[in-house]
């Protein structure tokens, strides 16, 4: 099995036209050709490490602040999950827990595993690497659920005098985690898996 | 289930064969010139990536579906998703109102991300389908058309209508525990917009856009 690059060919990442590797602009769409995403591994590591740092404020600081007649009640992601369990909404609690805590953690661990296995030539075959990457890529956007729920709740209680919902700083950190992990997945060039380790 | 038609490239490429490269693993493949990509999807034999999707929806049909989805999306964003009767107070919630309130509270990053993924990305995606399809149908080729087709393909990734729908269901279950909730017409339009745009994402052939673009 031969890669296009080894045959002196390159594919335009925009229109997928195959042409000589020496071309800088595509013959078909005239946009700039990038044979591989530049500094793909470094960019992926940078996004991942930043996302990892933001995981701490995202999980430790309140994501919502519920203001009722008493004192304001700050709620972190995990305390929100526990209050859902207390309200007998176990299924919703599981969805929120998986989307907000498990999915971001899996994304960071999965991408880090691929990068480490490529750089240290660990015993992982390419099918396993691409399976992990595709899984991370597919689940990536589902972490946004908590932010959408927050925006709906803020809108619902906007004119209510008894209960008010405002966002906490944890929401900003959580948004950063979600977007940074999506950016990390998109900046990783999957062709590097076969460039580095030909099974 | 259509079968993969690609074979792994040999060193000499026979005549009347088209060279293709898997964008996922860079494998060089060749398919016969008689391969009909409207009927058969093309799967990479090495990494199992879908190199070409089956389907060849015409530009007129694409533009019509995109226009319907766009109207539904605009209606869904400006009308209430739900109405909620709590402690004698009558509340409504719409998508745009929710994100604007987040911006008003000073959470520009959170509000900006929510509005980007629930409105701006799907809105631009559908608008670009209409513009690009009409340009290709009427054989016009403005200088920005290639960039516009490129953005159309990438914006689909940032459209998160299905995630928003699940978020809405979670909010609905939480609110049902507190008081009487009535689902507004906005959410039905939102669901219709999601179904139509998902259909477009799965049926649109990027190859058709680029080959039509290159023909003229």
C-alpha cells in the first residue's frame, strides 16, 4: 500500500484533487495546498494541555448560580449531577455526567494517548489509533449540552422575581475546555499515523 | 449497502483509471472511469474512511431544502421554544433571548459559543448552500466561490443543532418537575430545521460542487 506523498502526489485538502506535490496552489480550485497540517502535533499538544488546565476551574468553580429567596446557591457540574439524582432524575444525571465530565476527559486522554503512542512508538496499531481518533471526533460536540441547558434556563427565569439563574465563571472555563478539545482534534493530521508507523 | 469500489494503487496506473487519495490516511487508490459515485460510496480499504459519499442531489433540490431549513431556523430562533408557568409568573424562552442574556451578564465567551453553534454556524451553512448552488446552477463564477464552497464544507462541523435539541429535552424534564410547561412552536421548527440540515449534510456531494466548479 502506497501513500500519495511517497509517489510524489498531494491531495488538495479543499477539493480533494490529486496533483503533483510540487504545486503550491490547487489546479482545480486554486486554493493553497497543505500536504500535511503544519506543526500538527505541537498544535494538538498545545490545545490539549490548555484544555487540561481549564478542566480544573471548569469542575471546581460554579457553572450556575441559582438565586432564590434565600442566599444565592452556586452549583458546580458535579453538584448539579447530585442534585439531579436527589430529584429522582437519574437518567438526566447520567447524561449530564457523561457529557460534561466523562466526554471531555475521554477526549483529552484519547488524543494524548495517540500523540504519546506516535512519539514513543508504543505498541498500538494504526486501526486502534484511528478508532480512538474517530471516537473522540464524534463525541466532541456533545459536551456543549450543559451550556445549551444553561442558556435555556437563563432565558426561562429571566422575568421571574422568585428564582433567577445566572452563569458562573465555571461556565467560561467549561466552554474553553469544549472548544479547545474540538480544536485539538481538528488540528491533528490523521495521515501522520501512517507516515510515522506503517503497519 | 453499496460495496467499496477502490483498489490499492499499483506502481503503474492503467489508462482510464481515476486516481484518488484517502484524506484520512493518504492512501493512493484508483477507481475505474466508469465508477458512478452517485450510486456507490467509496470506502478506503486501509482506514475505512468514506472517501466519497453515495448520492448526487441536484443543486436545485439542495437550494430548496436549504431555503426551507433556513426559514425554520430563523423562526425557531425568534419564537418561544417553551412557555412556563411558575409561581404565578408566566415565562417564555427563546434561543436568541437565552444567548443574549448570557452576553448581558458579561459571559461573552459562553454566549458567543452558544450563539455560534446553535445559530450562526447552521445559518451560514444553509445560506452558503443556497448561494453556491445558485452560482453553479446559473454558471456564474465569482472570485470568492471556491472559498465559499470551502467554508460551506467546514461550517457543517460547527453546527450543533442535534446537541441543542438534547439540551432542550434535558431542560424540559427539569422544568416539568417544577411546574406546567407548554412546548412552543419554535421547537418544532427547530427540529424540522435539524432534520433538513442533517439530510443535506448526508446527501451533499462535495465532489459534485468541485467538479461543476472546474467544468466552466
